[in-house]
C-alpha cells in the first residue's frame, strides 16, 4: 500500500496518459499534481480516443477518485470544457473528480502575459510556450500579491480582489510588449466582465472543489494505493531541465511532493516513461534532433503533432545521456518504454550514449543551455527490425533486434523495463 508516480523522462508527450490509465486499475486514487492545460494526455480504449489536459487520466475507472492537487494551475474554462466533453462521452465525473481549493487560477491576464513574454526579445530564440498562461500564473503564485486560488473564487472579497489586480495588470501589460506594433494589440482588461465570467465558472465547479490535501493525508493514514500522474517531462523541469526552455513547474520527480502534498516516504515506486526515440515541442536545444527524412519518418509513423497546440513535434534518436540523468534525478524504479512500434522498418537505429562538447567526451547533462546547444551526440548504432510489432503480446514474441534494443536502453539507463508499449490502445501493452 503506497504511492506510485508516473513521470516523463524526456521533453514531454512520452505517453504518460496511456500508462496512467493502465496502472489506475491497481489504485484507489489518481492525482495530477503540477502543470496545467499545457498538458495533453491521450487515453485510447474500446475503440475511442480521449484527450485530457487537467483531469487525471484515471477518470475512466468509475471506482477510482481523480484529484487535481494544489500544485496544478487551473484554467476554469478549459477544465469545464473537459468536464463537458467527458460527460457527453458518458464518463462518470460527478462522484469522482475532486479539485483542490489550494490550486491557483489562470485568468485572461496570464494568457496575455504569456503571449507578450514568450517571445520577449530578451533571448534570441522564443521559448515556444503553449500560450495557456502557465508561466505567468506560476509567477503570480510565487509573487503572491496578485495571485488567486480556487478557494478565493468563493470569498466575498473576490470581485474587489479582481478589480485591484486588473488595475495593476492594465498598468504594466503594455510595457511587456517588445515593440510598438505588439503594444498596439494589447487591449485593456475589463474587470466587470472577468468577475462575471469567473463567478459563473466558480458556481459550476463548486461541487468538485474541496480540501484535497486533507483527503490525501487521510488516504495515506488509511494506507490506500495512490497513483500520481506527472505532466510534461523531466527535461522541461524549471530547476533541472534545459532552462529557460522549460515549463514553469517541477515536472521531474522532484515536483511530486511539493505538488501533491504527500509525504516523500510514502512514494514507493517511480515509473519513468520514455519514448523509444525522442520528441520535443517548442524552442530550446535538442542534441539528437533529426531535421532530415529520418526525423520526418518518425514524425509520420508516430503521428508526432502536439495534442494541445497541433504543432509538429521535433523528432530525434533516443538520448541516453538525458534519460540517465532524469531517471537518476527522479529516483526511477522502473522504465516504461513507449511507441516502440514506431521504430519498425529502420535498417539501423542510433542511440546517443555520450556527448561531445568542444572536442571533449562528456556523459552528463550540461547546466548551461548554450553548452547543451553546442554538444554533438555520440551514437552507438544498433541493427533495426522490419516486422510491424503492434499486435505483439509478449516480450518473447518481439523481434530479436527489438529485444536487443530494449536491453541496451535499459543497460544504458541502469534501470529495468517494466512495460513496453507497441500501440496507443490499452491492450497494446507488454508487461515484463
Ligand atoms: P502524454 O502527454 O505523455 O500523455 O503523451 P501524448 O498523449 O501527448 O502523446 C502520446 C501519443 O502517442 C498519443 O497520441 C498516444 O495515443 C500515442 N501512443 C501511446 N502509446 C503508443 C504506442 O506505444 N505506439 C504508438 N504508435 N502510439 C502510442
Ligand atoms: P505533456 O504533459 C510537451 C513545452 C512547450 C514549451 C515549454 C513551455 O502533454 O507531456 P508552457 O506552456 O508550459 O509554458 O511551455 O514546455 N510543453 C510541453 N511539451 N508536452 C507537454 O505536456 C508540454 N507542456 C509544455 O511546448 O516548449
Ligand atoms: Mg502530451
């Protein structure tokens, strides 16, 4: 009886949603604990495909409680849209969804700041955010003075608070624009409109809101099984990722405790999710990126287009330097290798085993983003396999070269593989 957490070990979209849905069957509670509607998690079963942004991927099991914990930043419109879509698909929400009153709220000013600061001109390359207001909301949370939590929506002073914040934001938003042309597009915020809109959201969300922290601590005392669902990937972690080309939360293993409020000692199992190759959306260095036909082939076979923004994902070979780093950082106990089927049909497959930095071989992740942008991947080449594997049900039935590839990846990372995924469906999962 304990907590298991599922974290992405690359730059996001490792298919965490699929493995969370799969593992939910063994748990009583599933918790999303950081990030927001920048996440796009996909669950496929029974011939249907579901996209989730804020609601935990465990929501499809009616006997399981799905919690949005305090570390998540919530865009109420986005959350209500998701609730509606799930209701329409016949998914049981009413008794299962539980939202923390401590979680912070995303407002229109956050999205506007995101638009203005994403390409601020301070750096040569834009961060390429999802535009969901995530960074600005976390900035306000840490800054405190202009932050609003879910619980605040129900206080009598909520309208007054919004009026004060809007006055401050209207004062500085135009100054965030990097030039006059963009400044001309900044429209003043209307406090009354925002108050009316958010009062209505608050009313609709009310049945789901409560003290998730107390609930989870009671669950710990009662020795319940809890599954924690990470968003983004460890390389996008604000402290340990490729800063500043990261998201604004701790999306590696270090974020689980702060985001959920669960005691560290309770976490017994950490499943590190990896793609059999690498993808990244948005700006920032990506040592194994393939800008050629091979990258395009991976994109086509893996349908590598963003769940949230539909942007084409940048594709490349598996980077064992990055994953060894993030799996050690996260205290990973086992790996889940996803989208292995995408690699069928290659004569040879490369794995990055080290980097070359200014003529020297290194096996660690440089802290400086400009150094990381300069590294050249050192590859080991493994033989590929031609067979399609999406119908394979057991590890033994995989092609020999696919098994050799998995063994090498596991050896390079230094962690055992617990699951191999060969297709988006629940049943396309091999347990080792
Ligand atoms: P997440 O953000 O980590 O939950 O991942 P996304 O949902 O953004 O992206 C993963 C994509 O891969 C989704 O479209 C999944 O349906 C799909 N997928 C998951 N596992 C597999 C697999 O083993 N093979 C293939 N071909 N697709 C998969
Ligand atoms: P899931 O949970 C992939 C990326 C954005 C951008 C950077 C900052 O589906 O794996 P943000 O809007 O968070 O300020 O953007 O982080 N990013 C993701 N990339 N998967 C995600 O989530 C991501 N969430 C944010 O593309 O580069
Ligand atoms: Mg995703």
